[in-house]
């Protein structure tokens, strides 16, 4: 199967837009690869919402990002909640993350209550919970991910320029009242911290959940020690996706899968002996074809100019909107959440931004209710 950009080793067996490694192999792994030639814009009414699939968001350099929109059926103008990230806007939470889904709904059954849950998506809100309250929900595939073409380069400046422009695009849609808020967890929280200091004119409020805003200090080289477990698992996963978009995953698959404890898992830990491998710099070569930037992470093992743009603490003074920062006490990025909350509270550009609040809730489950109470009708009216 091919498209206009690269060979494709996937099949879309159930029409949800997610291709799988190995086509119809049992236990195939979803990959968030761009298939621009397959994109067909669709509008339909379902589950009390009007749903627009794969709307085009043109960027200044000619790239067209793709977004799904969930909105009230009734004509009118509504506030918009937007998310942006690389994890596939159409990826079903319970289908592709069954273990995490079952754990969440067992511990917090209110998350699934009152919804068909067909539109639950990793690290963002359920539109069936928001659209009935008069909101539009927009999900954007970031550059190079799923339906959006381009080069996938996580945590890079083009990502955050794109998000700024996507916010303004959403504000100009015919069903928008011009007020836009952002929400999302982890990477989808990080991009909010990048977008807010750029001050998109129509961005009114943000609710980042556990975003890694000190990329050197608290993510890659945690207090000076390389974050072996998460970095290897995450970037092998990202390398697999990139190689698939290049059409060369088949020739690399055996080697990359040999590192993994569970090759069928979306993000798998490494085998024990793989974690123990030295020297660490060998991973520069191992991931060269799929994640070439990983070599830069290893070379830049002390804080300095390379990491400057990924430390968002100095940008707190540029934030001019109120935020609800959501985290949890034992989260990997707990420090980041508290650092951004305190920095914005103390140094933000105006009194409205200094009204930011922090909520010590679990990573995804109760963030929906907390964000709703923070934004609420008052923010919608503004």
C-alpha cells in the first residue's frame, strides 16, 4: 500500500484511520503515520454531535495539518477547546490502550459514565462530556503524525509555531465565538506551555496536565543522570513510526524489535540486557535512521545552549492568560507542574494570568472536571 509520500506497510482494517505494523497480523501495533493521500474530509452527525473529520489547517510553509472537530448540532457560535499532539487524534483509548483504560475506569468510573466512550482519546478530553455544555472540541495531528504530513520532530520550535497557528485557525471557524482554550496531558500539556507565551490573540485559558517543561533537567538528563528507562522506550517507539513513514521499517524491524521486552506493545520497555548495554553512545547509531536527534540528546549531556529553548521557566513572564495546572504528587513531571504554576503566579504579564491555579489530581481522570470548573461559563462568555 502506498501514498504520495512513502511506501506503507499498514492496513486500515476497520476504517478508523490507524494503520498497523504488519497489516493484518494478529496483535499488530498502531503507528501514527501520515497518510495525506488517503485524507477525505467527512461531516456527519452522531451521538448528539456534528463531527468534521480531517479538516485542513494550512501552515505558512505549505504543510497542511489535519484536525477533527466535534461540535453542537444546533447552529450557533461556541467556545473551542483544542488539543495538538503526535499521538493520533483518532486513536481509541480503550481499543489501543486496554490495560490503562481498564485501570482508569475501575478506579474512576465517573470518567466513562454518561458517554458512549467511542471518542475517548489518549491524553485529552471526551467530546461527549463537553459538547453538550456548548463547547467545540478540536483535535489536531501535529506535523508528521497520523493524518498530518511533514517531518516528525518532537519538542521542536516548528511544533509550537504550528500550535499557535492552529489556535487562530480554530478561532476563525464559522461556529466559533472567537474564544479558544487548550487542554491536554504530558506532551499535549507541554505544547500549551509553549503556545501560551506566544500569545495567540484568541487564546483565553489553558489547562496543561503534567507537561515536561524542563526537558534537560527533569526529562532527558534527570538531575544530570540519563533517564534510561523512559528515553529508550519512547524514542524506539518514535523511531519505529518514522521508519514506517519512510517506507523502510521492514528492513529495520527485526533489529529494533530485538531490543524490546514486548514488541507488540505500543511503547515497550527494553529487555534487561538492553538496558545494561554500554557505552550509552551506541544508541546514537542504533536509532540513527529513525530518531537522528537522539544522538544530539546524548552529546549534550550538560545543560547549555542546546537545551535553552526547551526550558520554559524563563518564559513565565510572557504568559497573559489564566491557567489551571493539573498534576499529581507522584507524577514524573510533578516538579514541572509546580515550577510553572509558581513561576506564572509570581511573574505573569498581568493579573488575570497570575490567577492561575494548581490541582493535585491524578494524571488524566479528574482533570476533565477540574478544567471544566476552572474554564466554565464565565470563561466561555469572555
